[in-house]
C-alpha cells in the first residue's frame, strides 16, 4: 500500500455516555471518550497506514489537550491544530437497545472551532503534498464562522489539486433544511466524492430517493439510482456514495451501501448487525473505508465493499473511533464473518 497524506477538518468533542445501556436519568457516572465526524475518519485512515492530519481549534487547557492526545494515541498528526478559545464541545450519548433508540444531547455552543477564524490556519502549508481532503456537513452547521472556515479550506484544497470528499451528515439540532441546502449547495462545487444517506441527500441538497423508508426497513434502490444521476448531473461529482441502513431496532440493523460512477449503479454486500455495541461513528468508518480504498487504487466497487465491511466491524466497538486494521477488514470482505477466535 502506498501511504498518502490525508487531511480532515472539523470539531472533536468530549463524549459523555452512561455505562452500558443505562439512561441519562439513571446514570451517576459517565464514560469519557473523544470523537467527531472528521476526527473519526482521521483515526481510521491512520490505522490503515496513511499520514492522517486533523485540523481544528481546541482550548489550551487540559481538556483540549486530552482531545489532542486521543488523536495522537492512534497515530493522527496534530501539527495543524490551533490552540485557543474557551471550550471543547460536549455531547452526551445514551445507547439504546431493542425498540428504544439511542439519544444525543449537544452542549457545543461557542466551542473553540465555532469561533475560529480562517486567518488562524495556514491552509497552503496544510495542503502541501496532500492527496485527499475530507470534511462533513457538520462543520459548516456549527456556526457562520465555521462555514466560512470550511469554504476557505475547500478553496485551498482545490488550489493544491487535492481530491475532496464530503459526508453530508445533516444534523437537525444544528441547522434547518433551508439553511443547510443554501450553504451545502454552494460548497458542492469543490467536491469530487459525495457520501451520505437518504436523509442527508434530501435535507442537505433537496434530493429524495423515491419510496425509501429506513424506519420501516424499506429501501428503494431505483430511487437512489435516480437521485445519484441527478446529483452527478448538477454537481459533476466523480462518485456518489450512500450507506443503506435498515433500522429494525436499536440493536438490529441491516447494513449495506450503494454507489454510482456516472456509468454503473452498484449495491454492496448486506450485513446483519446484531447485537450492535455502538453505532456512533458508523457512517464515519464507512466514509474512511471508501476513501482508503480509492487512495489504495481500488475500483469504486471494491472501495465500497471495504467501506461497508469496515463500518460493519465498527458497530462492534465502543466509542467513536473504529480501531480496525486493513487485514481485519479484508478478512470480513473476503467472507469470514464467523467471529472465531484468531490464534
């Protein structure tokens, strides 16, 4: 495998979760982990052997340093993280089970990255020698300044000839569909690979895939193919990719993905995920798997299969980060889902 410089940018947050499947109102302790969309992608890509760089702004105090340390622990380069501001964003995550869904409560207003200015980052240096830049729709949703920062990074990435991917990642608690469509439609001009799911495509860009209803376990593949073609026509993407989650319960999901390269529509292997240990970061592990596959020279079908398998494995891991190696993912890609002890 050839090692590539990959840059991701966003907000890393402190995650506080009740142990096991306890509810918030039952908990008298919280487990601490760090994570966030683009940080999760950086960790996966570092695990796959790439030079993963994460860009953000964090306070110059111990909690900010703990967030930095969580990335360094898994080999992510933190040289471009700006220090300053007053707070690290926090989110509380309650893990559901069976018919009870998981829940997230945000406490991220006025975080350091929300107030960061583009002038604080040397994007020419950041993107020097980079092969790929990944961002998500969460970052411009954080604040007006974060949206400006995202566009500044995207302009610099394209100036340096860097391939750009986006995970649309609509978050209803951060902005409205109207505002999301306004901002994200403009930013799509910089994107080569668009990643999302059925809700993201609708709420961020206004494309709804036919009669799909994930809450009823119903996926309309023809609808996906139709909107992928429309999205490619409008934005000139190289690839459009979507995860396909069939939510039977909080503990039991069907998991697959589909993609379109301008010529052919393809659906991946379908995995039955049960019981799910932690689904947070599932989409990020999928995105990073697809990115790794394309960076490593795979065709889009093989990259999609790698991403789906990587994400299926992530659902077995507690926390935001996917801590799987290329070899472990390839074992699943090649059909070994036995879970037998490896001695």
